C-alpha cells in the first residue's frame, strides 16, 4: 500500500527509471508523447493518399511511416524496449522469416502472371 | 520455491546484458525469460503465432494482386465517402485508424494506472478503450455493408480483379474478429479491476490462479497487437 502511494507521485520520475519491483512503471507523459507521434505518423500516412503521391515515393513513405508506427507501438506501448534481449529476440526475430516467404512469393507471382499473359491472353 | 516458478520479477542478482545476456538466459537450464511471468511470455508467444497468421494473409493478398492480369481496384476510390458535397478518399479508414490508435493510448495508460493500484482510473480507461474498439467494429460493419450493397463479393466486384473481394473480407474480417474478442476481454478485465479482484486475490476465470495487475498489462499486449496489425493492413491493403 505504501508502494502504491509512492507510485501515485511517480509522474515526474525520470523515463529511464525501470521499475521491475512491480511491473512496468513509466511516466504517463511518455505514453502521451508516443500517442501524439502515432497521430502525426498516421496523418502522414493518410496524406500520402490524400495528395495522391505515386511511384517509389509513395511506397517508400508508406513503408517508412508503417515501420515507425509499428516500432513505437512495440517498443513503448508493449514495453519491449525494457524487456531483456532474450525475450525481445525470441519474439522479434522469427517474423523476419516472413520476408523470406515474401521473396519466394514475389518470384512465384511474377511467374504466374507471365504464364497467364502467355497462355490466356490470346483469346 | 513456488515463487520462483510462478511469480514474476523477483530476481535480485544482476544478470549480464547484451548478446552475452541472451546466451546466459537461454542456457541457464531453468527458464529463458528471467523477469517475465509465464502469463506474459505465453501472451507474447501467442502474438508471435498470430503474427504469422496475419503475415500469411497479407502474403496471399500480395500474391493475388501481383499475379493477376486484371487491374486491381483503386482502394482510394473504393473506400471514398461522399461528405460535405465532395468525395474524400479513404476518410472512413482514416477515422478508424485514429480511433484504434487512441484506444491503444488509453490502454497503455490503463496498464500504468493498474500498476499504481489506481482502480478507478484503470477501469475507466479500459472501458474507454473498449468503447473505442466497439466503435471501430461498428464502422467496419458500416464499411462492409456499403461495399456489399455496391456489389462486392468474395468472387466478384464491379471494378476489377475478383481477388479484391476475397482478400478484403478475409483480412478485415479476421482483424475485426480480433478486435471484437479484445473488447469482450477488456470488459471482463475492467470488471475485475473495478471489483478489486487484483487487490484481494480472487481466483480468476481462465486459469483459476490469483490475478495481479499484470493481467491488465497482458490484456494490453493483446490490444496493442490488434492495433499493430491494423498498421500493416492500413499500409498494405488501403494505401498501397
């Protein structure tokens, strides 16, 4: 209970303070700042479409905003930045295998499209 | 002893950091995740498996879109709404995105207040999160209705490649289901916080173990993941 009361005054605690005494303790301000940034980045994503950017600029910006948003959510909201590396690597490295799958399917779909063009477009 | 196997953060001796720490934790012949309870570790493992599910959905969508010889419908026009006398591209999707991000913000704050044993604020913030999530699902239902009345089916649509419909219903449907289940679990957890179950150690409904405020954080992990998936769906399906 004393701990609970002590934590009520923890709003101005430094952000680097990692409290593993009871779970994750970070100042509320940190979450509000991240929330604000997520709004800014989402507005950025939306404006890509609103202003109708095309080509590599469009795809590059989409991917950049996407990765920044995902990084903020995982690192701060899900507290991955404060977890030990053993957990972070166990969770964050396996999804990279999806990229291998993506590479395989890019080759495969190029081949499928080529076959469709060659065999079915003659009518 | 029971504390060591079940409880969470009670390790006082400093453990090595960096890559050396990874090797030391994984080879310690006890448990690899040193300061994380089993509940949190299992939620992370579940989320990892869910990552692969959604990864495969987006991957099959990519394959369908890349291999079709028919033009893909332009999402910017398909999801435009006629408001204030003009067509605004993707506006409903943008609003849904902001709602889901806001619900993530309130959830993160609920976790924080939970660890401070501020039951009132925690429960209220969780209810706000649930309300935003329910609104999101409602807007998705509106979007589905609009598209279905315009003739989009999993096997056909008026604008181009037929795979558009099946990809759309599959991906957003699965995501909407996740949000719905999240809302249900948010309400259950908020009720437990409100009653003070985590103060008195009443046995829980899922595992009949005594809950702690860590349950709120684990609930939060799931909720943030739902938001995270939407970030990728928004980028790849709606914007690309």
